[in-house]
C-alpha cells in the first residue's frame, strides 16, 4: 500500500482538488493524508486568538465568513444532490461547533480543538467528491487512531493497533482518506503535530502499514539545491539520503517537516517528494542509499537568536558546560549551534519564549550577550567535511560577516550563523562558490 500526503495548496481550490483526484485515481490501494484547505488553519488560529482576547464579535464574523466560503466550495465541487446535502450538513455542524466555542473560557485544549476543524472539513468534503466521481473511497478519522504520548512522541503501538483495526472494520476501499496534523494527546484531548505536521502524519502511518512508499505532494518538485525564492536557476535534487533530508528539513527547507523521515528511516521505507502541478516529474526520492559525496544543497533558517556566555571562571572548570545546558533543559529550550573557546560559549536558539528567564540564570555566573535577527545557513551533503571541493565555500568569509561556524559536528552538515539582513546575498554567493550557477 502507498501513503500519499497532499498539503493545503493541493486542496486549496476546486481545480487543485480535481488535480489531486486525477493523481490518486490510478488503481493502486492507498491512504491519502490531507491538510486543511489553504488559508483555513490561519483563519482558525485567528478565531482562536479572538476568543482568547474576548473579541467575540470578531470571532463570530470570521466564523460566518469562513462558513460561507466552505458552503460555496461544496456547491462548486459536489453536484450529486445526496452527497452535496451530506457535505453541506457536515460543514454546518462544524461551524455550529465553532460558534459554540466563542463563549467558552480559552485554553490550549480549546485552541487545539478549533484548529483541528480545518482537516476535518477538507477530508469530509474531498471524500464525498471522490464518491461522486465514482472512486471507491472511505473516510478514516485520524482522531480514532493517531495519538501522541506524554513526551509528545507518536504512540506507535496504539497507532498501529487502532489503524489496522479500523481499516479491517471498514468496508474494503481502494482509497482511504484521513487527516494530517491532528491527533489525540496522552490524556485523550485533541492535539496536533505542529505546523507542517501532515508530513509527519504520513510517515507515521507509512511505518504503521509498512507501506511500499510514502509520497509528499506539494507545490514544488522536490528539495532544491538552494532556496528558489531567493536564488535563481536552482534545481531539484533527484536523490537524498534520510540523513541529508533530515538536516535540510531541520535547517530551513520548508518542503518537509523536520520529523518526517524519523518513523520510516529504520524500516527503509522510501519517501518521495512530488509536485502536484507536474505529476510526471521525478521529484526527490529519499532513501538510505547514498548518491555521491560533496555539497548537494543549501538551506537557511531564520528567527535565530545568538547567546554568548563569557566567564573567566570557565577556564579549566569542569562542569561549566553541564551547568549551562541544565538551564536550557530546565526551560525546555533546544540549542541549534554551539561553539566554545577558553572562556566563552556561543550558542543559538530558535525559541525565545523563555529567553529572559534563561539570561537571568546565566547572569548569576557569567556575562551574557544576546543578538537577535540571525539566520543559520546550512550546507548539506554526504561526507562534505571530507570533500576536496568543500573549502571553496569558505570564500564567503571575505564577503559576509559570519558570526559562528559549526564544522565537524556532523560529516553531512556545515552551518554558518549570519545576520538575517545578509541572508539573500549569502545564499547567492554560496551558490556561486559551491555550484557555479549564480554570477557575483
């Protein structure tokens, strides 16, 4: 069985939904994971924020506007009267549920419930569209099998047992439609896998099924060797290893959720990135296989904060790093990059919600400097730290102010910390130095 995931833009219009239907109508048995329609999650987050700040009229107006747009979508997409009536009734029930939340006291649980409605809407409407088009499709509710544990990790045993049980209980179908992103937490409350989590849903299901392949369909033809939004003449990479793909996803390549490859890597289940606008294109195939050494791709991650921790007492003092790391662990803040010298540590974080508390604790034994608006530029490829062409990238040092370099922590990754204002120039210059594609 195959697992195919389609993002919000892929189901964001009548034309795109029809395109997805044509892609999946190939006679193969598959599970199709859908995101919310493009723009819906943002609208639901705004509704949640209005409820949080007691802006009840604004929330009701947004709910009404979104309801109208979904009814219009149903009428444009589904012409068979019984299926259209069924879809319209379901959509109205969802928006009745949303209206009922506006006077409820705000909580994270309430926000998660509100945001989850987007995936419920898209999958129900699309499943009725497939039935209208004569496809043998069944709806598989993710909240009946997708659960995370108390550490916010997939509860794989629960998922596998319940997924297979539900499929066996349903009438046999060629296409099973389910929701990406949403899940239950360890307490049985509605939760989610964070933004981009539909990719993660697809590979979690792929692992539970021991799928033949997981396909992530989006609006670009795979991982590119640089960011096509800022660098001209980039191209899709035909093959990547799981390690290379994971590095690129974590360090800014938006096409894939950072955790996506984790469930399928050890099972050696391939992940293929495909373009809904060019279904025949090869895309990017991600496997355990290695295809060549050297730098393959460049990605950038914005929103980085650099922290320099300096203390004369650090010199030869064992336990200093442990003391620093314990503060970040206490405040549940992950570190991206780290460099050390005799008397200082420089590190970066991308989550600043507990920054003031972290700095307060560090200042008890060290001088602390904080620099915001930084970007990590990451170069990825198999064994790049050993490749003879890699030194070419350090020509960048004569043109760009590089704040930190991480080299050697991974043989597949070299990372540079720069000012965010220098990002586009850096990506283009690295493209020239590494790939000889972009003129200076």
